[in-house]
């Protein structure tokens, strides 16, 4: 994979230029794209911007508006559609000097019907969803940075499946204006990069918040809660082994690891994710359903058929449970510095017909808290598996710092 930090370092030392770095990216995309199928559209050439990320090529998930490239949302309904303006997140990327290397493939409207993308580690395995193209493009070494979105687990899960670092920041830290909504209470933008070091630097540059690029945390004395999410079901052996590997490494580094149960309110909030998302999705996709139902892919079409049964009263109750869950989360996160849990049920599914399961991500998306994943192990099929680090709302720099520390532990133990 390409290191964003390494690229910027070589530019700073005069060993290469932003234009030369982008030309290299263009060549790598041309080389690997026929095998990976990560991009829905690409510009004819890559031109460097001005700013701290000058020379960095970034993939943008194809539900995010771009004026210079189509925004097709993984659907024939929007084939060739060109927005008039860039979404604010794209403007922020450009203001930081990054260059849009292309629109990365998404599942249709960011739901469960698979994208055409391949997992770089195993062509028969799922790359995850819905940010499949973003994760695969970084994992294949085509680009050092990509933008994805998460409504259930669509940043953290594909990042884990493809073996890259992923960060889903606190809700609304990155603007979702100009992003095709699925559930406006849940939709959150996130970043994928080769390492947490890279992702932290990019997040700081894009937001203009240098404190988000926090140095790696000192794990000695750090209180880490191990939260198994029993309400979400059991993990597969690969994810259970990854969390145990993390526990061993963190304990050896002096961290204080404590079993960390959640309150009933958190479990109820987990179960509120479904009706909340369902009700909002039927409105977010009301036009497409009314006018192009037969053009919707089968899983999404069937989902919307069923989701229409959620009543306003059920939606209101889901919102109440979500609020109680957010209230309970303040006490939950106050007891520890960070929480560690599974990033995904296991290795990437061994079929491209599935995008995997977001059950270990949904609660944290609903709570709006920052999450990061980094790879820590390999599963029985040799595919990467990560763990997920989570902190209280607004403590994004803590998540970045701990993710960086875990990366260093894994590298030292290799």
C-alpha cells in the first residue's frame, strides 16, 4: 500500500514533486484497475492542488457529488449524471491540496447489493460494502487515501476486510451535504488509508483541526474496555482471535484491560438502529422508489418494500431509544479511555455476492461516536482481520492516538 506520509515526506525533501507523485498514482491505477474494479469514473489526468495534501490522490465514493465527474450512486438510474457543484467534503479535500483521483465504486445507493469491486487479497472474497471501491483502491496500492460513508458499518467493515486503516469520525465532524442520503440520522463520512498515521494526518488537514493528528498514545496505564457486544451476536473465530491478539499485545504494553459491559439502554439503542434507518431510507429514496422501482437492484428493492411498513410511532420510539442510548453512552465511555471490540464478524465473506454484516458497527454509528480500525491478524483463510477502537463523542483524537499505538505494537510483534 502507498503511505501518504511517505509521499508527503519525499515531496518535502525534493525527491519528487506533487505532479510526479500523481503521475505515479495514475500509472498504478491503470495497472491495477482491470483486476480490482475500484473506480466508477476517473478524470483524464491528475492535477496537483496547493496545500498540506498537495500530491495526494484521493478516491471519492460515488454517492458524493463532484462537478467534474459523474455521481452515479452505483445505479443505472443516475448513469452519467453530473452535479453542478462539488460536495463540501470534496471542496475541503481540494482546499487541503488533495486531488480527486476518481469516483470509487459503491453498492447501489450504499445498500447491500454488491459493487463490481474485487478484494485485493482474494478475488473470490467480498471487499465489503458499501464503500467497497474506496477500501479496495487503498488496499491495492492505487491511491493513498479514500473517502467512504457509513450508515451501518460501511467504513469500518470494508476497511477490516481489505486490511486498511479506517476512521469514522464523530457524527457531523465531516459534512454530509452533497452526499446522497440513506438515513440522515446515521450517515457519516469517513477516511481510509494505509495506516492510522496516514488517516490521522489526512483528517486533520481536511478539517483544519491539527489536534486530530494526535501522536501515538502511550498504552501503559491506559484503561481499555473490552466490549463483546453480546446483543449483536457471536463473532466468528477470526474476529475473536483478532481481539484476543490485541488484548495480549496491549496487556504486554502495560494497558489496563477490563471487561466492559453496556447498560440495557445501549442494547436497546442497538436494536433501534433498524427501524430508524428503515423509516428514513424510505423517504431518502422515495423518488427512486416511486419512479424507478424496477431499476433498483433486488436487495434494495425488497428492503424498501418491507421498510415501508415502519410506522411513524415505531420511528419515534426508535428515536427515543437512540436518545437514551446516547445519554447512557456518556457514562459508558467515562469509565475507560477507549473501548475495543470487533471490527467485523470475521474475515471477508468468501463470496462476492455478500457485503458482510454490520452488526458490530451499528450501535457506534447510531451513537455518533468516533471509531477506528486497524488490521491486527490474519484469519484461517489468510485474510486480514482488524479490531475496532471507539471513544466518546468528540474524542476523535483519542481514537486516532490509540489506533496509531496499536499499529506500532502489531508492527513490532511481526
